[in-house]
């Protein structure tokens, strides 16, 4: 080959390599935008005392998915040579960052319209599967070059966790429409109860709102807050399961690469993990009052109702051949029956991930409760305590207006107090 051609291609490659730092900055900027959005949501949740951290700035929509796709460019580039340790670490950070983003997306499903849920989940699935397939292709192609190193495990573990999160995501999306309908029906029923009890509440002649009217407003506030779709998703055992997966990813990353990019893997992951910690704490309060394993592992109708409806409904395809139509219906029946089994398994595993830690921690909570009770018994009851108890009785009477799905445990008193506190501020 003519040396002049070699020199030409060398200079051309050098020219193209000059723009690579700018592409890196572009990817870093997209990653920073996603990180800041998740961090702001986390801080907003802490400020409002909503430890389930509602999604406001980082939710599952076209904009967030596009920015996240840009941030994942390094993971979908098959031509990237991981020659330096920093290159491999950058890709690994991107993979674990993707798992964090997926866990944070989970709650935003609640505020997504039913028509948009399928499109957004499919779009997220395409992005995740593209990343996983590209990583696996490169791992299997380069395995013999990295033989004896941790390259294969470092790349495979986060992709497997991403697939688990995707399955959990799809399971949550399937149950969401049914859950919304169930809560809407309960809201309408409790609305009639509230109207019957309160009747026509009017202001006093002095222009002040009386206690009866305040309690009436609190009822509707309580129903609206507890039926908030994002709060319902946060209470779901599937959301708790995604937090456990994200927690495992964090521990794996920290044990292998200690405290790399603390801001991204500290503040942002706090939001995902706190959902699991809060759920375990709530479950501990339930187990303190005694539990039934059969009831705890019961599969409520709303988990599989949508899949059962799809399975038992007739296909809308107009096929003249009866034999072909029967085979198609049988294939659909077997496929959806398999998916129902997968859904049931996901729910049971998710419930166990919540129940087992609660059973382990409950004895400690009971021990500290006894110590606290002994300490309080030695103190005299003040007038402030009496006022607090009377307010607690009012909140207890209003707690029947909490809207819960079938099988959900009652919300702790502290959560109800936070909700009433928000109502007072409003």
C-alpha cells in the first residue's frame, strides 16, 4: 500500500480523535443532568418528609429516556476499547448508574397515564436490552483477551441486575391499572361515607372554620394522599424488591471500587435504598403485632387480574380457519399462564425480601420498645401529653379513610401524622 495512504488515514484518525473529549463532555453533561434531577427529587422528598421520594423532576418520559440514552452512549458503543482501568471503570459506573435510574423511575409509573405506560416501558426495555446485548457481545468476543481478570464478572453482574429490574418494572406496570381502578372505587365509596357523616358543614357566624369542617377537609386530604399513585407504587412490594436489587448493586460496586464518585452513588442511591429501609421499618411494626405466614404470602387479585383478563379474553384477530384460530388461542393461553406464574413468583419473592429482614429486626424493636415503656412509666404525664393523646384519637378516628389496596398493612401512626401535618400547612 502506498505510504501516502497510510499517512492520510493516520491524520484522518487523529482528526477524528480530537473531538472525542467533547463527546465525553457531552456524555458527562447528560449524566450530570440525570444525577441532579434524581438528587433534587430526593432532597424534595426529605424536605416534605416523604421518605418514599416522589418523582417530580426525573420521571419515566421521553425527555428523561433521551437524556439517559445519551448518558449510556459509552455502554452501547461496541468499538470502545477498554485498554485503561479508567475506561473499564467508566463503563462500570454507567451500568450501575443505569440500574439506579431504573429504580428511581419505578415510582413515576404511578403518575403515568395508562396509555403511556406501555410505550414508556417498551422504550425503557429497548434501551436496557440494547445495552445488555452490546455488553454481552463485547464480553464474549474479548473474554480470551481478559482471561484471568475480573472483566467478565464486572460487566455481567450489572447487566443481570438491569434485567431483573426490567422484569420488576414490567410486573409493576401490569398491576398498576388494576390498582388505580381499585383505589378509585374505594375513594368513591369513602367519599359517600364522608358526605353522609359530615352533611352540610358551614362556617360559623364569626367567620372561623369550626373543628368539624377541619376534620372533614382532613378526611379528603387523607384519601387523596394515600391514594396518590406514586405513594401506592412506593408501598408496593415490587418497588421494594427493586430497591433491594439496587442496594445489592451498590454494595457490589462499593466493595470492588470503594467510594468512586460519591455524589452519584451516595445521594442518588439514598433515594432508592430508603424505600426498602422504610418498607422494612413499616413491616417491623406489623410483625410486632403478630403475623400469619399464609396471609403474608397471599397473592391478591390485583397482582394478576390484568393478565388473567388477557388470557381468558378471546383474540380480536379475525381468522377464518378454525384450527389455526384454536392453535393461536392455545398459544396465547399457555404464554399468559406462564407470565401469570412469573408474576406470582415475583410477588412472593418480593414479599419474602421484605418479610425476612422484618422478622430478623423485630426482636430488636420489641426490646427497645420495652426499655422505652419502662422509662416512660417513671415519668409523670404532663398536660401536653394529654393534648397529644386527644389529637392522636382524632387521627385514629380519621384513619379509616386511608385508602389501601387489598392485602396492604395499615400505615404507621407516624406516617399519618406527617400527612396531617402537611394538611395543616396547606
